[in-house]
């Protein structure tokens, strides 16, 4: 597999974060008493977990008084994006969580908008991807899954919390290609949000699940799933016993950023107050507890730096999707 294209997606964020380390010493945030988070998917998925984790850290650290949440699934995230744009004047106190799929689905024309139609505020975390099976599965490692897949790809249904050709599908195809199998043969089953996809795995509807490592590690700690591999370059300190995909026999790396967007027309002052607040949050012990619990990587990119990263990722992922036949 040409893993360089995959690594660029990860490396671009890493380099950008390193180059902007000086921005982490942010000024004191303007007082923000209330915040409302718009979540483009259902409960239990990566977007939901990120918004609620950030809200938990903000309130427990005393940086924000009250936080509210609104789940609005539909259209691969497009319903919430359209709603935020259409009601922009009423949404100046709202932040919408999103991640790499806003780039992927815009490229696929799943919805007509892109990040350019919103106000990018900041990327906050990176979440590696993982391939998991039910803890009772006879598939003990990635090699077992690949063997079964090569014998009959249609017998191995791999689910994910995104549409066909979306991020979870893309990650599953990358891992299979890196393992020497044909990526276009992946029998992918889409679910609306990660929580529903996890339920599909636990009920036996699918044999494996492509998901965020943050969701996977929590279920693994409850002994409900077995993580076959994580798409990190090196073993993670928070889960040293989980093999990287390279260690498991598939030299693939990927990291999914998650961050926040304001409504179009959000003032520079308000956007600045938000990313300053998020910068302060990431220095608190309350945030570190949330981050470590979920296995997330700190990846803070505020304002213009976030926009530049999104523009670069759009080009990089577009090239990768064309290489794999998804565009």
C-alpha cells in the first residue's frame, strides 16, 4: 500500500500543531457564561462524545457556567450544517462539533456545503481509528480477519458510523489494502452515528467495526470488544497493549481531528473568545482527565491555522480517495 498518502493526513496535523505551539499560551478568555453544542449525529458517537467531553471539562474547571447539547442527526451531518447556516442569526452562541467527515462528505457531494460556509473556530483533539470485533468473536487478531476476508469478502461485514465511502469505510479499506487485500471488496454496512454501529457489532449484525479509538477503548475496558489494531504510528501510552495496525500486519496510519465551528457571520471577537477559551481548557487537569479517559490526542489549532489545515487536508484526502476509487 502507498501509505505515504495516509501518513500525510496525520503528518499535516502533527506538523501544524508543532509549528503553532506558541499559540497555546493564550490570553485570558472573555467571560462566557453559557455555551450550546450542536452535534450532527446521534448519541454515543465520536461527535457526541467530543462535545460532551469538552463540555464536561469546561464546566468542571469553572471556565463556563452552563453547557447544553442538541443532537441533530441526518444527511451524514448535513442536516445540522444546513440548520446552523439557515438559522445563523440565532446561533451566535452555538458551536457545532465536526471532524474529518465534513471534508470527505463535501468532496463526495453528500451535502452542498463545506467548512468554508461556516466559521472554523478550532481543532481540539485527534482521535486515531481502530478496527474492532466483539469480545466473543473467533477473530483473535487482524490476521484472522484478513484471512477470512480473502477467502470470502462478502462473509465479513464491516460496519461504521458513517455513510458508504465515508471516513469509517475509508479507514477499513486502507487497512485491508495495507494488509494486502483488495480494498474495493470491503462489504461495508453504514450506520447513522457510532453508537448505532457499535450496537450493530454487539448484536452480531456485523463481524467487525471501523470506529474511533476513543469509542473503542471505552468498550474494550468493559470487555465488550477486542481491538484488532489502532491506526497510530507507535503504541499509545494510554493503551500500550493494543497493537498498531503496522504491528498487526497492515502498515496504515490515520488520525481524525475533531473540532468546532460557529455559524457563518460569527464575529472575529466572538470566534477569538471561543478558541481562547478552548485553549485555556486544554491546560486544565479536568481536560486531561477527559482526554486520557478517551485516548484522545491533543491537537489544538485555532482560527486561521485551523482553516489552513482544512484546506490542506481537503487536497490530501481528495487525492487519497481517488487513489482508492471512492471519488
